């Protein structure tokens, strides 16, 4: 698989079902390590990031069965290893989420510093501070994080920044610590609440997930649980933009309206009509697209993971908009690629100034990371001629069956 080719300038019509959320599935897969009995997970999205996480769990000793409906059963009874190598963790940053569960249940882990999208330095210092506060000895040696303890003890932890991964890792570790852990300035993303729901089904006592103060009363042991992953709000947002950028009308199914609110508000401001029910959103392009300004922030602010896709939409607006990225320091790499398609975008520090209405023309472009790739597919849907997106494997890290889903909506798209 080396290229995605997008050829259409046609409006998209129809309906699309959103898969389970990658960013909820990955921590929940890691959390299955906390128990020796089986967990059954539904709506695990078929993504390469998920396959890589399953591979890491298998290497640790988990027994994994994929059922015909795509559900996954994981049993972490005989965990033989406490280690994840760079060959395993280099492929996805979320691999570091096995550290908290391993430390909590086996009092030891050795995890290579993780990889993932190249969108900034992405340190793990907040995760490590949390583990230390819970009583672990933590060191970095030869590119590996080595952590051990005789047992974790509840603590009060204030995060300097509401990091999603650090909140998840500390929350999982604290489930088997003695006493109470309080995480303040915790991340409030919906995926944190979904992880807490799963942990509580396993028998954990986690309260306040989804707010900035999470309290965890440690328990002696956890058992496996059954859980359905929440829908992917970023995948949903990407199809919402696909409908708008092509001037189409698309029903996005399996969504949680509350989760897409920050994006929906901005798209409405741009003149896109959005009608929601409890689980769907009907997206209809307006007569005209108006420019807007966005600033990425932790939830419920505008999601950094939708920044590049909204930029693609802003290239079609009838004026100038400004995008300010505050979460990651290097998340404008896709801009050079959009410019090669004809977009007029200037980067000024952490901001991108997008002048709309310049004609987009298809050409060869490079998917530098997952969401960058999504933005280029969206731009390709609105561009004249053929857009060839190289390194599409980045896109398949986070979008289940993207070419197939777009094709079903009428796009001329294929993978070569
Ligand atoms: C998660 C998401 C990712 C999303 C991001 C922000 C998953 C698997 N990935 O990533 O798609 O873009 O949230 O919504 O859920 N930071 C530190 N020290 C740390 C941890 C983070 O400085 O120990 C910084 C990062 O460099 C970054 C910011 O905090 O600038 C946000 O990172 P974080 O919230 O941790 O994102 P991830 O969990 O990596």
C-alpha cells in the first residue's frame, strides 16, 4: 500500500457509521493488563495502532481472541514479561500506557520511550512524576523507562498540564494502590471517562473522571469486564468536514453530540448546517462558507486532532481565518502540502493564517502524520484533478476503512 488516490470534486451524500474511538480503545486495551481474568471489548476499531497495541499485549503474554463481530477478548493471566522494546513502542506513543498497569499489578516495568506521530517532542515526564508520587522508583536508562516499587500507595498528584496520557496512566496505576489517589488538573477528555467506566466495571473505584479532579480508592484486585468503546469523535469530525468541503449532505451515525460540540460550534459559525439527534448528526453544506478563527485547547476546547481537517475546510471559506495551535508545538507540517495544492496559508509562530477561496489543484502530497493525512484527503475531495497521497499508512493508524467509507458516500477514491 503506497498511495491513496482521490479524484472527485463531487458532493458526498449518504450516511456513514463511526467506529469505536482509537483514543479510548488504546488505554482500555492497556487496562486489561490489570486483571488475570478475561475482558470482552466491543467496537474496537480495526486500525494499525490497535493491531500494534494488541501485539505489545501478546508479547507481554496476553491471550487475545478476535470474535467474528470484531469484538476482542483479552486474558492477561500469564504475564511473562514486564518489558516493551523500542521495536514495539516506536510505532505508537500510546504503547506507554502499559506502564501504569504493569507497575500496579507486577510492581515493575521496562518500557522503551515511545514513538507515534511526529508532532512535537511529546515527553512522558508527567506520567513519570505520577508514578514517583505513587511510590515507584523511576529511571531512564539506555532509552528505556525503568520503574519499580514494592507496592504503590495513593497520593495527591497535581498535573502541570492536563495530559491525556498521563491522566490515564496514573489513573490505571492508582486503581491497585493502597489508599486514595487524587489527580488534580486531570484531563477531561471523553476518552478518560470511558476508561474510568471500564475500570469501574473491573471493580475499581474511580470517581470524577471527566472533571479536572479524579479520586481513585485503590482496591486489592480487579476482574475482567465487558465494555463497548465510545464512538470516535475525531473520525466523526473528519466526515463532518468531508460533507461540508464537498458541498454535500451526509448523516454521521454513532456519535455522542456532546463530544462533537466544540467542532460543531465552529462549523455552524462557518455556515454549515448540523442537525443532531441523540446518536446522529446530519451535515449539510450551506450556500457559502464563512471564515472563522480556532485555537486548539484541551477538551472541551477545540481538539488539536481536528485542527488540520478544519484548516482544509477554511481554505474553501470566503475570507481569512487564523488557527492557533496551543497543545503541540509542531502540528503544521501538513501546511506545506496544502500549499502545494494551491492553498494560501502563512505560518506565524504557533498560528496559521488561512486565506480562503484559492483554487485547490490535485498533486502528489505527503501524509506527514495521521491527522495531516486526513486533511490532505479532505483537500483532495475538493481539489480539481487527481490528488495522490503518499505514506497513507499514517491514515490507517487512525481511520477504519477510510477509502471504503468515503467511496460509499460517492467519492472517487482508491488505494494503490
Ligand atoms: C492524546 C491523544 C492524541 C491527542 C492528544 C491531545 C491518545 C492515544 N492520543 O495524546 O490523539 O492529540 O491526547 O488531545 O489518546 N506532555 C508533556 N509531558 C507529558 C505528557 C504530555 O509535556 O508527560 C505534553 C505533550 O508534549 C503535549 C501536551 O502535553 O504538548 C498534550 O499531550 P497529551 O495530552 O499527553 O497527549 P497524548 O496523551 O500523547
